[in-house]
């Protein structure tokens, strides 16, 4: 597995030390058995030998315990750093993946990957100290067995070969169940989201709540439980065969080999002791197998999602190369661009374009049109979030392609309809930036609700409208050359609509910034320099409507 190796890259010294310590521990344990056997067979009166054996026993036992401890501590620390690394890489892959791929996967699948897969992969890595110690102990014991009783060694070897074959048969089936359980965990994470996001709806409609808990949520839970148990049961059967064969080897050593192969009483005692001691590490190794099986499923799942955990140097560089696009651009063009959503299980699909459109610095352009007409889709294409199927975007004549699309996106700030406000805002450590933020917060009447502490925005318990005003502050703070506002004013009081349309937009124009404003606020269309209309994916330019006449004055009679 390429990714599994790359996850350990950079940690090899720790891994090597831990494996070394594990091997020392395992070999010491095996040597202890030899020593015990020697002590049991040595003459009781040989005092010098006995003292030597006692000293060696104490030394070996201490070394075995100490080295095992060192190996476990090192690899437990490594395990924790691996879970962080898996999540870091997944996070980077998500940020750098094409938006369409992320949208098609859905939040629930991403959460399942970040939670389940990252933990399962780590659990498998954390088992490594046990694997090293067990493997070393087993190898040491087998070598000792081969030395004292070759026939018993051959019997055990045959039992191991047969046991591994039978175990693999069961494992293949078990992994299939784990794969099914992993598919169900995607659905489960979707239900977790519904449960937390829809708790109000579930509480006010008891019937819906019960149906959710028993049908969709409950069914997924049962399916997951059934497949997981079936997977573990498969492993248990595999382990059962292993144990049975082990007893067969032990029985053969004790009851058959003395007669059939002429094994001496001392050799039988030594072989029996060794085999009984072997049972522990073999059982531990077999118990670890399900973790390894689940980790293999998790790696495959991440690959299928297009989130393969390749190391960053194999995939993307973390920082953007020097930009080819200046923030002082003179013309951004959308040339014959199209974009389609192909929907599974639906015959119809939505097609945007071909779109031909240009923007200049300092322009305020309004985009209007009915629900579902394609306004947000056009915005995502314009911002370089969707790759055009046909046509291209150009900045001052330079085409935007895969090599520079990430840089192109840095020209824009946006408040989408489904915006998100991060509490960490870049640059809040700077006094001038903090002053600008304070000014915006005051104008949008957020200064009593939002504070800046330790370079972070603190804003617990904002209303929907307040939160969206904060998203506007965050966008303005980015100070990019092109702004997108997707129905920003839709849920704002008239007072803040006025501030937005009559103050902020003209200010942006005066600063030479461009803004594409998706809006249904007809009374403010007059603010625009140009007005575009979208109708089922077809874009046309319309005359900027004059500002509507003020409505009749309503007098309130006392
Ligand atoms: N991620 C998506 N996957 C599939 N279809 C989509 C996706 N996003 C939008 N669509 C479809 O594309 C069409 C245009 O959607 P879009 O969001 O661009 O419209 P809009 O004009 O912004 O609508 P609204 O005014 O309601 O926000 C709609 O029919 C919508 O169902």
C-alpha cells in the first residue's frame, strides 16, 4: 500500500527504534523459555549453573519488559501522530479537490472519511508494537523448537501453513462484510447530520421523529451492526481453526511424536513448554488481524472517494506558486463557457451557457433571474470553482487552466447563499486591520455582538441576519479585487440593505473593485452599472431599470 508507507515517511527513526525494541523484547521472551527449560533439565545440585541461569533469567526478564515498554510508548506516540497526519492529508485533499467532486460526495461521506477511516487506519498502525513483539517471540520460539525437537517443529509448521490458509478463506469473507459496514457508515453520518441539523423539526413533529429513529436511522444502525458482527464472526471462525490446529500440533507433540518420531521425554517437555508459551503471541497476532482488515477497507474507501492519502509531495504542493494574475487586472472574460449537472436517476439535466461575458475594474454588475435559473452556477464557474466543460475564462487575455486555476480564485472574495464564517480571520493581529473591522462592525450594528480576542472573532449566538452581516465583514476584509454577493441582502432589515446597496457597493466601485451582485431587490437595481438576466441557463444583458418611484406615504392616524 503506497499511502501506508508514505504515512510513515519521516517517522522511520521512531519506527525503527520501536521495532528494534519490540524485537529485543520478543527474543528475550523466547530466550527465557529456553532458560527455563535448561533450568528444569539441569541437575539440582549444580549450584554454579543454577546461579548463572538465575542471573540470566533476571537479566532477560527485565530486558524483555523494558524493551516492550519502550516499543509500546514509541509506537503509541507514533499512532497519535498518524491520526493527525491522516486527517491533515484528508483536509488538504478536500480543500484541493474539484468542488463538483466534493459536492457529489456530500458532507456525510467526507465526515465518515475524516472520522471513521482516519481512526481505523490509526488503530491498525497503533497495533504495530504488538505485531513486532509477537512476531519476534514466535520466530524465536520456532527456532528454539527446531533446535530441540525437529519433528515437533515440522508438525507446528504444517499446522501454521494450514491455519493461515483457512484463516485467509474466512478473512476474505469477513472483509466483504467490513466493506458493507463501511458503506453503511456513510449513510449513518448523513443521519447524524439530519439528527443534529433537523432536531427542531424532529421535536415538533413526533411522528417524523419516531419514523426517523426507527426507519432510516434505526435501519442503518441495525445494518451496520449486522455487517460488523458478521465481519468479526468471520475472523472468529478463522481464529477458531488456528486454535484447533494449534491443539492438534500440541497433542501430536505430547501423544504421537514420542512413539512415532522417538522424541525424548526432555525434548517433549521443552517442545510442550515452547508451544504453550507460543499460544499467547499467536492469539494476540490473530486478534490484531481484524484491525488490519478494516484498515485495508478504509484505505480502499479513501481511494474510491478520490481522497487517496498520497504524501503531499506526491500530490500537491501546500503553497501556491507565484501568481500569474495581477490583482490590478483590466479585464476578466468568460468566453463561450458551459457547465452541466448530470443527475443520476433523472432524465433531465441542467445546462448553463454558452456564456459570453466580460468584467472591468470598478464595475457593479447585478445578476437577476428566477429560482434555479443558474445564477449561482454561473458564479461558481466565474470564480473558478467549477471547471468549464467548454470555453474558457481569461484574465487580460491569459487563459485560466489547471495550472493557474487556484491562483485565479485568489482574485475573488465571496459571500455565497450557503456561506460559512470562520472565526479565525487572517490579519486580525494587525492594528490597521482591526480598526477596519471595528468600523465595519459598527456600521452593520455588530459591534456589541462580535469581539476580537487573540486574533480571532468571537461571535456566539448571532441571529441569521447578524451572522450574514459578519460574513460580509469577512469578505470585505479579504480586500480582493472582485466580490461576489449571492443574495446577500435577502434576509436583512431595510436599514442594512440600504447600507449594503447605497454605501458599501458604491465604496467598492470607488476603490476600483468589481462586484457581481445576485439580487432580487428591484428597488436597488439602479445602483448597478450593468444588469444581467439569467433564464434557464441562458444569460442576456438587460437595461438597468430606473429606481422605482417612492411608494405612497402612509400616515398613521392617532
Ligand atoms: N450541485 C448540484 N448538483 C446538481 N444540480 C444542481 C446543483 N446545484 C444546482 N443544481 C441545479 O442547477 C440549476 C441551477 O441552480 P442554481 O443554484 O445555479 O440556480 P439559482 O439561479 O442560483 O437559484 P436560486 O435563485 O434558487 O438560488 C437548478 O436546477 C439546480 O437544481
